[in-house]
């Protein structure tokens, strides 16, 4: 099980255009990252807040609903956030790389 | 009475009566009171002794007796013995000393000590400078400052004075610490005084007009008890541990809480109902414990999967958009022509040397399909693989299984999408459960394994005892039904494909019965017992599960091996076949063969003509009907092309003939339509699976009239059948006219 997940993460990391991936645990501490420390901490903090807000938006409208994933597309790249029960998987990808 | 006479009279008494007047020594002479002489001169005419009548007669001796008179300070009016009642001792007690003070005269004077308050005030009023700081006694200083303090807001001058005083106080205090202690009680005294003297004017340290509100001079008398020195004693406790607690209340949190509560209630109910399953629960608990202790990384498995798909979607964004929304607009201008838009290509490293031997869409998840890999080459046989791909993740398969022998076919169970049956090149069959890694079942040589590669397997409906079962067909001429009973595969030969020729003679004279080689079969969608079998000799047998030794019908369809035979999904009597002889043919099951008990049937091979016959210029690997229309089908050939036909539009020419394979010399081996989306997947012999989107011309479906509700399946079926029937009527042999058949069915 663990190896499958590890392999998946490695594949994502090696995918075309992916700049880095961060795994954040329930307390907001990044437990696995492929970026440098300061960037990681920054992303982790900011995106945890944003994800909580987004989830709260979705659930306030309909409590039976839940957030599946969150994409923030900017000029330079796209940030993909997939929340899991208390965990967060953040990926930064540059989609227009050929 | 004259004083002289009085003195004499009292003399005789010898009493203790104190006198204020000093006693005089009495001479024998007459006492002449010189002091009072002038006063007595008035009424003292003579010096002759006047002896009153009642004067005591004393002798000469007695007269010379000296009497001592002592003047004391005792108050003659004060009582000598005062007795008071003492409540403490409950008796009368004599007071030992009696106050002897007698005030004769009192006069209040108006002299002030120069250092007293009043004196200062007066001096200040008079404008005299205050004494030097050092000259001030600490006592008065303290009192003064207290005064200043108690009367705040007197004026700027007063404030400055106060400040000055305090400064002085402070400057002197470190010098003399001892006095500080005294100062404190004195300060208190001063405070009291201050309160009492609130009305008195403020002391003026510096010059300045003072408002004297009260001219009265107060004098105070106070006494001070000894104040014990203060000592501060305190204890500090450890502060209680604090934690910040914050909570949000939102609608969904309330919802979650209710859900949890509900689940707990359910569990309690279950526990009550089944109290005997404690052991199970314990094992369950153990499982959950180990789960929570597992590695952090495994927790995000789902999230990782989602992210992988998102990343892929980003990378293949244009393809995903095309898949969803692209419809070739040029199809409007090209009637009778369609195109296939290439979408994703699915490849896997380890499968690059293998050929795609079978494709199957998952009946439950419309984006999931299974691919089996093996090799068609007799000489090069290696391992095999099963890969499950999802359209959402084109870069990596969802499930991977490797097998030691090449796989030739695969089928996914319609009701249980996790069960997959495969047929191996070595003749065995196996069942995989997607949730587990190992094959669930694998038949052995003893267990009815085929002696030749298994070309096709198909799941059947569960039998009467709800056991899963499936059929397999192989080149060794056997069609075998396998049933899974209690986790074991049990086989049962259904039919043996016997050749009509007489048994050949072996080298030593024994008769070796030759059997045909089955290569494909298909079960009728509604009449489950009827199925078609394609053989390597090119024959199509119509068989029934009920008849194990005879075929219902045999059709000499092709000159070479039949690679695929499929029933039309809409029409019950039409089927299509493709073969290595470069042709695709569409047949109809004629009425006379459905109920046939003629024993000569095996010899009487009908030489019916196909309804439609297409020549595709190369060996046709696979053919498939479209699920959305009864007149559309597609075929793949060994030269890498895909042909799509719509009989409704053009009975003779394909609507689309497109080269799909990337490299030349790749043969396309299999094709499948997606039941929901307008895409097809095509497998080739290099391990690639390509997905293509059908252009609008290729996927013409019956148009619904506006305003009418959507067609239900029965209606649709009827419509499709009618459509096909209309076509068929044009090409079908008229039933009465058999002789005209060749001419009438001429391709036109």
C-alpha cells in the first residue's frame, strides 16, 4: 500500500510540467516535499487556510457535499490541492509546458 | 472677726487644717501684723489684749508651746478617701491616690511654638521665609507633605510645593532609613491630621498667595500606638496550564455531528441485536488500530490518485476538451464521410513487446477498460499482462497484473465488475479479482485445461445456485463451461467441434478424430442458450447449450479462420463476422435453422449468402457493432486501418477509412466501442491502445422529435430494428424466390 502511494507520488513528481509536490498533515506541517523549505512552508500555510475556506463554502451551501479538489490557476502555473481527511496534497504544475 | 483673733482661736484646736497663710512664730509678744497693720489700724485702737469671753484659758507653758505648722501642697477640698466600685473585682475599692490639683486660676495664652503648624502658617502669611530644609524636623515635614497630598488642586504653587516636599522627603529618606519606619506611622498620623485639617489652608513652602479659608487655629491631640512593621508575604502558585480553545460552528459541522451521533446509535442497535459477535469486533478493532498506525503517506492515497488525474488532465488538457466537446464541424459539409479524432494513447513500458489481445470496457465504470496482453506469434511466447486503464489517467494504468503465460482473451463480469476471467495461451483459464493481487482461480492440467490457446472467454449469468460461470473456447475444439463452486473451478464440456470429415487415419492405423478449432464465439443477447461459434476453418456454427453433440446450424462463412463473430445488439437475427480472408460479412439467421433436429444437418452446410460483404484489403482482426445504432459497425485490419461503416448511409463504402497506427507495419488487433461515450479504443500488436473519437457523421442516432419525451429502451429497440429491417428488405432474398437469389442479391 505504501509503495503504491509512493510510486504514485513519484510519478506525479516526474510528470511533465510538475514543479513540485507537498504533503501536509493535519496540523499544517509539511511532511513531504520536493521544494525548498521556505517555499514549502509558505505554500503549506497559505493553502491550508484557503482549502479550509473553500471547504467551508462548499459545505455551508450543502452540508452533504464536500470539497474534492481545488485548482488555482495563475499566469505562471497552476496549484492543485486535493484534500483528504485532514491531509492535504499540493501540487504545482506548469500546464502549458510542451 | 479680726484675723488676729481668728488665728488665736484656731490655735487651740491643733487640727490639720491646712492653711495657705504661712504660720508665724508666735512670740509671747503680741503679734503685730505689720503687713496688715495699715488695715488693722482702723479698728485697732489699743494694743491692749482683748480677750473674748469664750477664749480658752491656757497656762503660760501651754502658751509657749510651739506648734509646728506645715504647709503642704494638698488640696484641702479634695477628698481624702475616695472609694469607687470596681466592676472587675466586684467590690468597692479605695482609690489609692487622689488628685490634689486645684486650679485656682486658668488663663489661655496665645503663644505658639515657632515650629508648630499654626506658627508656620502665620509666618508664611506674614511673608517670612520658611526655615531651611535641614532645619525642618522630619515630623513636621511628613505631616506637611501629607497635608499637601490630601489637598490636591490647591494651586500651582501648592503643587510645586508638594513636589518639592516630596523630593526633599525622598532625598532625605535614603539617608535616614530608620526614620522612614517612623515616618510611616507618622505619615498615617499626618493623614489623619490632613483629613481633619482639610479645611485648613495648605502649607506654603514657597512664597505665593495662599487662599486661607479658615483662620481658626486647631490644636490636636493624638496619640499613636506602635504600629507593627509590615511584611509582605505572598505565595505564587503555578499558573494552571492554559490552552486556547476555539471552535467554529457552521452548518456543516452541525451536520457532521448529527451524522456521527446517528452512526453511533446505529452501532448500538447493532450491538444489541448481535451480542455474540464480540470476537469479530475485536478483530475489526485490531484492524482499525493498525490502520491508524500505518504510515502517514498511505493516508493520502486517494488524494494522490486525484492529483495524478488532475495533473494528467492539465497535461492532456486539449485532448480532454476534445473528448468532451469536439465535434468535427466539417462533417456537415461532407456527407457520407466521417473521421476519427485520435485522443489519448495508452502505453506501458513492460507491455511494449506484447500485443493487445483483448479489450473490454468495464460495465460499471464507463471510463475504465481492461486490456489483455499476449502474443499471437507462435514462436515468440512470453509472459502476459492485464492492465486496467482509466480515461481519466492516460499515463499510468490503474491496475497491473503480470502473468507467466500470454493472455489471449479477457472478459469482465457484467454484475461483478471486479471479477475478470482470462484465457491463457497455454490453454488454462483464470479468474482475477481486481481487489487482490493474485488470481483467484487457475485451472490446472487435471482440471480441464485446454490443450491449445484459449481464444475467447465469456461470463454467463449465474446459474441456479448463484455460482458464477463462464465459457471458454479453444483451438482444441472444445467449448467448455466452467463453474465456480466453493472457490473451485469445475469444468464441463459443452460441445466438441467435430469436423464433418471422416476420422483420419493415423500413421499406425488408429483413427484420430480431428476436431475443428474454435476461434470465436458470441452468445445471443436475449436467448442465452443460443450462441455462435467461429472456427479456424471458416465455419460459423449456431449452437445451443441444450444440444451438446449437434449444431443447430453450420454456415460456411469464410475461407480462412474466423476471427470474430458478433450478434447485432439491436436486431435478434443479425450477426457479423470477420476473417483472415480480408472480408467482413453480415448474416442473418434464417428461420429454418432455429428449430432443426435434422441429423443430416452437419453435412448439409448451408451456403447462404451474406447480407452484406465487405472487402477490407487486409486481414481483419476484429469487428464490433456500435452500441448506439443497429447499422453502424467498425473493423480493424492488419495494415493499421480502422474502417467504420454505417449501413444506413452507405451500404457498400465505409464512411471512414483511417490509418490509426503510428508506425507502419503495426497490425491493429482489436477494437471496442465505448457503451456511453462516442469513442473507440483500438489495440495493436505493439502494446499500444489508442482511443479515437467518432465524428458526428459516424454516430448518427435517431433524432428525437422536439416535445416528445426521451425514447425508452423498448421504443429505441423497435426503431433500430425497423431501420435495419428496412435495409435488409432491400438485400434480403425474397422468401419465395430462391432461384432469383443470386441475381437479386447482386451488389448494387
